[in-house]
C-alpha cells in the first residue's frame, strides 16, 4: 500500500516537472518568416507613431441616429459615451457607429444605456478618435458563472469545491501556459500533450484524491487522449486536412504569427477529447475500487469484467456526447454547406466537415480504448495488493 502511494507521488512529480519543461525545447518551424512578422503592416495599415490603439468600456448616455446617410451605409449613430475603464474613466466622449448595407449581423441599432466596448485611438493624454467595437457582455457571463458555481457547491458540496479548484487550475494552465506557449511558436502537438497530461493529473488528483484510484484513472485517461491525438494526426494527414477549416484559423495566419494551422488543429482535438475520456476513466476506477473494497477476494478477471461492463454502460452516451458536441458547434455551417453542396458526398469532402468527422471519430475511439485499459489497470493493481 505505502509503496504504491510512494510510486504514485514519484510519477506525479516527474510528469509535472518534465512535461511542463518539454514544449519549450521544441519550436515549430512551420514558417521561415520571423515570428510575429507582418501583423498590421502586412495589410498596409498606417498608424501614427504617437497614436496608440486601445479598447475601453463605456456606457451610452445619449445618441443621434441617421437612417441611410449614404449609398454604402444603412445606419449611422453618433454616440455620447461615458468611459468606464482605463485612465479616461469618467470622461464623456463622442464615438461613431456605422452599419453597412446588407450587413450579415443585422441592424445592430444601439440604445441609450447600453454598455459597449470602444475602439479608441489615444495620443498626448487624450482620446483622438473612438468607434463602437462591440457590446459589453462580460456582466452576463460573470453572473452566469456565479450561478453555476453556487449550484455546484449547493449540490456537490465538498466535491463541488474540489471541482471549482480544478476548473481554476485547468483554466490557469490553458490561459497562462498553453496559449502563450503556442503564440510564441512552441510546437503545438507536444505542447498540447504535455498540458493535457498535467491537466489530467490535476483533475484526477484533486477530484479523486492522491491515491491508487487516481493513478489508475490518470494512466487510463492519458492512454485514451494520446490515442485520440494519434488517430486524429494520422487520419488528418491521410484526408489532407488543412487546419484552415474555420474563420478563426484563417485569421491566425493573417496576423503574421508563426503558427502551424495543422498543428493547432490537432492540438485542439487532443484538448477537446479530455473531458469525456476523463469521465470514463474515473468512473471505471471508482467502481472498481468500491467493488474491491466490498470483496477483497475477487479475482482479477472478474474485476476486469466488471470494469468493462461499467464502461459499456457509459460509452453509448459519452460517444453521442462527443459527436453531438462537434455537430452542434458547426450546425449553421453544416446547413449552409448542405444547401449549396451537390449532396452528401460533396458535403463530407468539405475541409470543415471532414475535420469535424475526424475530430469526433478520433475522440470516440480514444474514449472506447480508455475502458479496457482502465479496467485492466484496476484489476491488476487492486487484486495484487
């Protein structure tokens, strides 16, 4: 018992330290250009050296609206906005909001009292120009987040608090390590693999406790996630996925950042498969532990079969969850492609559709493999104690 716990802690420490250091050793060489070359200058934008662009929050205190001011615009609004963030907080400035004819986002008519984001150009301690950029939505998102956390604590209590801790740590790893590392040119796949393993250790270690059950779940999850990544990479190369399957990916290339779109795609698939695979591995490991505690004389074969049976009950809903999540995220585009394509054969050969198919099937395969691996590990470790 003590030797297994000691082994667990040794494995955790080695993986955390080694994996976080590994991506920094590999820099992607997708582009021969200098990292960060391009950007605004790539598109010929001229910005005065003494003028800086920044984004400010504000609230509309007054406005005037002009319908069809010229042949290109359907609407122009001049806004009186009270700035609510930054060094200009409290100042009331004038900003313009113009809507082009046949704008795909609709009328976008603003009203007094709306909270907005301004795109402002500042120089010599004042705002030179300001334009409406977008509606400020963070308040609603914060309220929703608070409600979700409260429900989690009320329903799950101690386990809910543990879940919140894992969410904070996982999001911190993504936003303060994974994304900056990728933006600075780290190889996407090794970076995603390392980050995923660290996240797996954090999730299972905190939720399941630092004991044998968690070690089994960690090893099972890592196996499933790595398989999903390998399948996605192999079949992504086979079907010639470009990684430019959505507007965001194409925008990344336009920024001049030294990024490999294919690598970013496969990294996303690895990260995306984590949730469902983590659930399956922990469920099987927990059930195996409880079964062994109730019958310590149980044979390895019987415990393995129980783990497999548990996994079979989960796999149907989880596989559907993965597929439906990927379809749901691209539903509007799938409808658009279907309407203008020449049928299903034409549809599935679109890069975006093929990408979602590879993403869904690779994630499902990783999920399925997690079941026997976790059941086998559980049957070995528990019956050998």
